[in-house]
C-alpha cells in the first residue's frame, strides 16, 4: 500500500511537472512582449511593374504578403505584438513603412522580399543590413540567424548565400526602409528567387510560405534569446566609395546572365599572373561584381580586385576594395565549399 501510495505520488509529481513544463514552454518565448514590424515588400503595382513577376506570372508582391501574413500569425502565437506595413495588395510609400516601425517603437524590422535575375538557374538566399558591418552589428547578427534558418527550411540541399550591406545594391544611400529604420535591428530579406521556375512554383504554395515564415520566427526567437549587439551611428568610422552596379530591371539584362562565367574567366586569367592577364582578370571580376553585386561570389570577386590593385601597387584602390569587402560582405562558411568546387572545376590544369 505504501509502495502504491508512493508510486501514485510519483505519477502526480511527473504530471504536475510536465504540465508546468508545458505551460512554461508556452510562455517562455523570447518574443513575448516584443514589437515586430513586418514589411511585405512592394504592393499594388500589377498594372505598372512588369519586372517583379516570375516566368509563370506569380508576382513578388503577392508572395511577400502571403509570407508576411503567415509570420504575423506565428509571431502573435509567440506573444509578440505585430505591426504590418501593409495587409493587402496596396502601394505604401517606403518612407511610410519605415515611419511605422519607428512610431510603434519596433524591437525589430523585417522587410520580406523575393529576388529576380536574368539567370533563371539562380536560387539562393540573400539578406541585407544597412550601412557598414562594423557599425550595424545587430543587423549582421539577425542576418546571420536568418541565413541559417532559411537555408535549413527552404533549401533541400546545402546552398550558398549572401549577407551584404544594402550599399551593395544601392551604393549611394542603401535601401530606404533600412535607412529609415536605422537604430532598430533591421534586415531586408530575399529568401529565394522567383525567376527560378521551380522555386516560383513552390512559392505559390501556402505550406511553403508558412515554412518560410517559420524560418523568420526561429531566427527572431534566437535573436531575442541572447544579448543584442550594438548599432553604432552609421558612417561614423568607415567611408566606402560607391561602386556602380546593375539595379532593379537592369538585373534582367543578358549581361547579368554571365555573372558566374565572368568570375570563372577572371579567376583563370588571375592564375596566369602576367600583366595582360591581370588587366583582363580585373575587367571580368569587375563586370561580375557589377552585374550581380549581391551574388555569393561578389565578395570573392572584390577580394581578387583588391589583390590585383595590390600587384599594381595602387594602394588607394586596394584599400577601397578591401574596405568594401570587410564592411559590405559578411563571410559565410557555407560558401567556401561552393567556391572551392567552382575554382577546382574551372582551373587551368
Ligand atoms: Zn523586392
């Protein structure tokens, strides 16, 4: 009897314990009480914009909104307050989107986008932060977490990725929404490419949209579970000279299709090492970085440009290219495998 009572008491303890544990799990999300501003990119441009549309007619602004609304639900379930910059397929000015995040004192701002490029085989995630990596450390950290969770949730096989400053695509001032929210941990995310036909089909599926939203949720949860790194005043330390790049619709230009082959040609010529080859290599690296400035190879293209400037003893340009590599492109270990494979496949025997 005594053993039986003891046994019953033990079961009672386990029941209470697991009940409390379950309860604790439900309320212990690091997102509880946080205000997250979700910005589904673009909207209301079906009649005027023929660039942000996939080969089968799916529009970026529709995908962004579906993912945004899924994320809203997931965040609210975790106890977060959500501010949406738009809830419908309507046009909202960029300054208005940033203003909402500031006004509601958001703890984080995520701008949801999907990407386009003339090369339809391309599909990998890109995350942008505003300004310089050494200054916007919270943006970089949130970006790293997002690259991790998106790569895991949306890509069946290992994928290369880019974590870059928004100055890489808009050299003079960066993107309006990230510039306008600077001081709040903020990123602009292009989780995948709707110009890739298979990816466009997946993006039309609401289950896949929810999985993408889940990736955002997990990254935000990890971000708030640890200490948040500082965001220093922008341009307080480092100035990087603007590097002209293809923008928006220009990215659909046939030259953009050569981004990878131009890199490969540049690398071959660089290996030859004579002065004429170095001159040509510089042109190829520059063209690759200009036509697809946020590609997963762009950081390496700029590194080679810095090395060639060094060989030419052009100290100022070398320093400029090195600063751009250090401040605008965050190294991602997952890219090394892809880079080594590409180089090995294409090197001169
Ligand atoms: Zn977009």
